[in-house]
C-alpha cells in the first residue's frame, strides 16, 4: 500500500561539470559543501546532509519533495518511491539503476538507496522529473533550481498576455507584437520543436516592428527530412513556420504543459528555464493521416521588470 509522505525541507546539492580548455566536460567535480540552495530565487533552509557517490550528489527524496512542491509516496513492499507534481510523475526503486519518468525508462548513473531509514536519490533526476532545471554557482556554492509555474498558476499569470500576442500574430499587427518583445533578448524563431541556440534566427524589437516590410531572405534553419536550408523571407517563414494554422482559435492550449509530442526533442524548458511557455495545438487536420499532421505554436515569455515579455516563437509538428 502507498503511504503519502509529509516532507519537511529540501536538502540539495549538485555534481558540477567543469569545462576544460577544449570546451568539453573535463570531469565531474563534486561540491565541497552546499552553502545555499534556491528555488526560483528563494533561499531554502538545509537541515539534512547530502553526500557524493561516484561523482553524483545523492539527496534525501523526502526532504526534496516539499521544496519542489511535489507529492511523495512510498511503497515499502517494493521499496519504490513515486513523486508527482502537476502532470509529471517519476518512480524510483531503491537499489535499481532503472527509473521511470513520465512513463519512459531512465538509466541512472547511481541507483537510489536507503540510508538510516531515508531514501536518497540522484539530485538531478528528481529535479528534472518535476520539469525543473538546476545549475551550480561554483563561486557562491549555490545550487540554483528553477521550478516552472504549474499549468493553473501559469494560466492565471499569462493568459491575457498570450492571447494578445497570438492575436497580434494572427492579424500581423507587428507594432503591437513588437511592444511585447523583450527589449534586450529579442525573440528567437525555432521552425521545429528543438530550439537551436546556435542557428535559430533572433530578431530585435525594432526588426519585429518592421517585419511587414522585411524582404530579407534569411536562413532560418534546415528542413526536416532533407536537411536543406530554410531560406525564406519573413513573410514566407510566417506562413510556413509561424502562423501555419489559425492558432488563435486552436482547440487545445497548454500553459507550461506540452501537448504536441513527436520524435523531435523538445528542449524549450532547458533553453528557457525561467519562462512560461504557452502552446496552441491542433491534433490533426486530415483524418487519413491519423493525427500525424498535428501542429503546435509555442510562445515563450520571460519576465523583464514587472512584465512578461516574448522571447521565443516555436513551431512544432511531426518530424521524420
């Protein structure tokens, strides 16, 4: 029988990858000690010690659940812990190198284990299992966790802003859209679900304002399947990789919640860890394709001052 566990606090640490001179990870360096942990910038009190095993930081799962806003269940018979937050769920069994995350199998470098009656797990696995991201500030000794708003909370915060942005896209009101674009980061355009920070085009607020008269042919990435460069004007890109369907009237919407999933890596959360991602989704148009012609438009907002500003426009669909 599952027993719900009441958590007390968070105890976290992180195995840091140090980059060598060649730009590749040189070794997994374990922190000498965790001086502080933050979740969305809020400092947490640490009451229990994490430890390092085979280059990975192991943290008490019970303590972590509270700080991550998750529910935790323990099945003593199978020695299996289940952690849930919003639509995310992970299962991890003490002594096993295999874990489940949102229905998929994950191979762990270090298995979960029980010490002094507590379940200890690899920190990164649990943080990522609730759709959060983690980084380590070596100078300050701080483990920094960014935990996205749950869908209901995200909707309350961003629904009006997102509706205005998708409407501006629909009617091609570039002046209105530009007023919502981040002043320094601009807006990145991703033709498929994978956000390529090296190759995706980023346009400034002023360029968005002038988009209606922009005849510049740019290389926006590569076509799925052929690998040919996507060489289009902004207007052409808009028709194929932005407003390829009437997304303002999309039958499904998700706030910090992915709807469209295919075989392309969706890395939006890792690229935009502090963002609210709003997805507009059609699950298909022609019945003969049995849903493989689905399309999504994702608008990515981050906070600038007191406003949520647009930094990403991601088009997604089934890829080969």
